[in-house]
C-alpha cells in the first residue's frame, strides 16, 4: 500500500468516526447533567384576600317619588271667532301677543250699523204686534157684549169671540220680542270681549278686515292655572296615593304633590303643584298612564311657569317606614345582594326590591339592620369566599391564612 493510499484511508476514517464520537460524548454529557441537577424549590403562591367596601344596612322612613317629564299647557285656551258678519272697525292696543287682559274687556269692535237697524226694526215689530193684540181684545169684548144683548142661548162661538185672532196676535208679539232679543244679542256681539283673565297668544285679524260668523279673531289662554300631562309607568301607580274621587270637592291636601323644575333664564326654577286627575285610558303604544298635574297662579311666581316649557316633575308618593335605601351598585341580577358575615365571608341573598331609582334602590325585606352589603366589584363571587374590609389588617403573606 502506497503512502498516498494510507493517508486517504485515514482521512476517510476520521470523517466518519470523529463526528460520531463527538455526538456520543455530547449525549453522554447531557445525560450526566440532567441526572446530576438539583430540583428547584417549590414556593406556594401567596393567597390574596381581596379588600372590599361595604354598606351598613340601616332602616329608614322613605317617601316614594316618581320622576317624569312633561310640557306645560294652559289650563284654559280659547280661539275666539266672530259670531256676526261685518268689518272690523277698532282693535284694542292690548290685542297683541303676550299682553294680559281682563275678563269681559273689549278687545275688538265690528261694524254695528246693520245690527242697530235690526234693533230699531224689531222694536217697531213689537209695537205693531202690541197694537194688533189690543185691537183684537177690544173686538172680542164688543162681540161678547153684543152676544149678551142678543139673548142667544148657549155659549158663543170662539171665532165670534175672536179667540183665534187673539192667540195669533199673542204669537206675533212673542215672535217680535224674540226678534228684538236676537237683534240685541247680535248688536252686543259686535263688541268682542276677553272670555277670562288671560294672556293674548296671537291676533289673527286687523282693522279693516271683513269677517263672517266663524272667522278666527284671536287666541287667548288663561292665567289662573296651567296643567302638565305626565307619563308614568303603570307599576309606579302603586306608589302614588290618588284620591278615589278626583274632583273640585276633594280637599287639595289629599292630592299628591308635584315638584316641578327646569332651567329658565340661566338658573334653576322650581314650582309646586298637585296631581288632580288621571286620564281614562292607557297609551296603547307606550303602555304608560298619564297623570294631569295642575299649578295654580303660575304667573304670580318668579319666574312665571309659562306654557310650552319642558320641565322635570317629581311626584310625591306613599310614605313607608322601616324600609332600606341602598346604593344601586349593591344590587345584583335584579333581586340579589351579597352579604358579608361576621367572619368576612360572602353570601348571596335574595331581597324584595320595591323601587329602583337612578342611584339607589328601596328594599322592603330580605335583609336586616346591621348587616353589611358588598359594594366593590369582584370578577368572581363564590358563596363563602373570604374578603377583607377597610378596618382589617393587611392580607397574610405567602400562603399564611388567618
């Protein structure tokens, strides 16, 4: 074997044997390291007891209130129309929107010439009817005297005594009197007056306008009172003590009180009123009942309670003793709360929710005075779960439990 051939054989052996040898030594070293390593010391995780806030249950006396909204409307609003035809000759300076007027104050005059003529004509008709009646009665008296002189037996004929003629004359006189009354009424209607103390809402005609019966002249609303149509849920009616008979004969102190508020002229304004009646049907679309609130003398306050204002209304309802007013956040799943017992364990409890407000709930039963209710949010609540409250010591460290 030549020298070159020997070197080639040796190189081939090194190329195959050396990698296998290195790989084997690496595997052997890994096995030795794995077998000789020390297992890590197990440290149990620290048990964290959550810190929570609570509410201490206390009984209270509570007046139920129903919150709603509505628009103010005038209690009485009239659209005044002409009752006789004619030309408008005079318009009062007060017949302008926003001006106050008194009951029976003349605000507009229609040309009365034709109606004055009708009055004169009707008086002449009465005079003619009275003359004819007097003549017929005189003729009847003469006819009776002549019958007596004739010594005829029996009773004289009614036609002979002119009884039908007298009755006709009486009817003509009554008709003439009614015609005069009608003429006087028409003459009075040429002066259009305010139907009540109120404020002019709008004027619809001006001087020189010709109007006929039924032509709108102006609109006016009363100042004695305003009303509000307030929608409420039918469930809320359980907390409002409506009088059985809602009428003017019922003492106002028996009507539920209403506190009305809104922002007006840059500040909060408040008025007081009463619920005076409930509408006779439930709204078929909203399923709401509508109560009517009334505020007396709305323009005597400062600021006035103007029709058209959109306001918030708080209706004073029934007053109950020994109920519990709780924060809204204490309620879970519509009718449950979570109690914290003396050992600071959690327990779910069903309660009787009487009413839900925006920030609070009113509970009638299911809890007792002195109990603590969970207020803090916890992702998971398990019955019997341990918690800490703000008056406890810090949580134990590294698995220690108290």
